[in-house]
């Protein structure tokens, strides 16, 4: 072991009599690096968790791409357009959808909702994974009532539960003898919960033929065609490709366009929170300047003796640079350990709950990324090295004659 490493390690671990204050300063420097690195890693893991959960929920509930018309008119020949869409190799599933606003009434309450008529066999989304009560079943039961699936917030508003009979009716214009509402009763078979209010409080899923009856739409027509892709990373590129291929009056909208506010909210957190938290590391790193300066003052006599014995400026400088490096490494290891401990506790025991209405989830998610640990480690070590350079340079410039004379 080179004597620079030996002395730096000895100074770092050693305890001199009467140097308790120096040891305290060293502990505080290590604590600052540990807290700063742990704070940044925890913030990054939580932000990644938020993004992952929101992406999973939105991409799971809503179609990747929807084809509509530029006007409020339906797609009149959806039966001919749908087979053409399914020919694209990127498309995993596609279906014609009938949707519109309607009133939904339970025995106790009535409220407006967004009706969505889909294939009875299934939807292009993962709504089955979010069923909280009952099951996803849009078929007609033994009493002749078709099934309906609604969100948890909508069910709470209606005071409805599984097997409740719900009445839907639609009307256009002012009610009159010539404009009577279309009425249809449904059996509540399933209640889903995504945690996103604009999903759980609005949508009601029924089989497409019954939605066509409610909105008086021909069987060959649809409000839109919803598409699910094989690869989610192709949503934007394939959406543009589809927009170029389809002619007027068709309009293509990706999930990122439709729910841009949700994705923008997540991206804002991902971009700003790590930047704010990273200031903690910068402050902790530059606290090393004061810490190592204290070490230099404490060991001024040692520096003088080392120089009279032949140690060069470069060796003296390396000793204190290495001491700052040891502080950074120990603090970084503690910070990484704290962040991993937090990730385990949060994922196992959910120690930080959240308001699901505001954050779309019941607890703060964590998703540590290996690349974050690498970046934080490199940045921390570089900052600590820069902060250690000034006091190490001062130590190297010390005049041994003055030091020894002063020390007598």
C-alpha cells in the first residue's frame, strides 16, 4: 500500500486525543453526503414509480389509438374500415366502439355518464385487471337483462352494488311527444377501480348492440375504432403513420394526445423533482471544504514533518484528496443502503399513503433503476473530489519551516 493511501486511511479512521470536534465534523460531512445521495435516489425511485404506475393504468384502461371523424358524425361504414385496420402488422386488437352521453339511474340516485359499447367478448383494454367487485360480463342473464360494468366512483354515486338493476336513457333536444327517450335496463355485473377519477367516475361499459339501440345508431356504424398495438413504444410513430394513411374525414388520436394532461403532470415531476433534490448533494459535497480544511489545520505539524522527511507537494495533496474520497464513499454507501431500505419498506408495508383522488394511487410507488445508482454515485464522487481539491492544495503549499517553528 502506498504511504499516501496508508496515511489517508489512518487519518480517516484514527482518533487523536482532543480531536473530538474534528471527528464530529467528519461524521457530519459523511451524514450530509449520505442524506443527499439517499434523498436523490429515493426521489428518483418514487418519480419512476409514479410514471410507471400512471403509464400502466392509463395504457391499460384506454386504447392506444382511436380513430374518429372530424365532426360529431359517426363512422358510417365501420364494418369495412375495421378489417383494413386489422391488416396492419403493428395492430394486436381493434374493435368498433359506440359511445355517448346518457343518464344512468339506480333505485336511489341518477347521474350522467359516458356510455361505451364494446364487443361482448372483450375490450381492447385491460379493464378486467381492474375489476374490484363482481366480474367483467356484458352478456344477457337469465332474466333478459344485459350486463353493465361501471367505475367504483360512479357506483358509489349511484349507491349501486353487484346485481343492482340500472336504467339508462338518452334523449336529444327538448323532450316532447316526438322526442321520447330511449330506455334500457342493465344488470350491474362488475365494478372496476383504476384510481384515476376521470375513469372511475365516468365510464359505463355495455355490449355494443345495446349502445347502438340507446343512441339509435345503425349496426354498421360506430363512434370510433379503438386500437391496441403489440408494442407500446410504437404508439406515437404508428399513430402518425395511420394519420397519413387515412383520408378525410377520419381523425387519428393517440392515447398521449387524449390524456396529455396526465402524462404532462408525470413528466413535470420526473424533470423537476430530481433537480431540486440534487441540490442536497451539492451542498453536502461542498461541506467537505470546511471539513477537510479542519483536518488540514489539525494536522499542520504532521504536514511539516512529512515534508522535512521528503514528502512532495503531490503526495501531501493526494493524502487529503483521498481523505475526502473516503468521506464521499462512506457517505455514498450509507445513502445507497438507506434508499434500498426505504424502497423495501415502502413496497412491502406502504409506509407513505397517498390520496387516491389527487395522486391516482393509494400509496407512493417505488421503482429503483440501476442506472440512477450509477449516475448518483459518479456525480457524488466527482463533486466531493472537486470540493476536496482546495483544502488539499492548501495543505500541499504549507511551508514546513514555518510549521515546525510554529509548532514548538
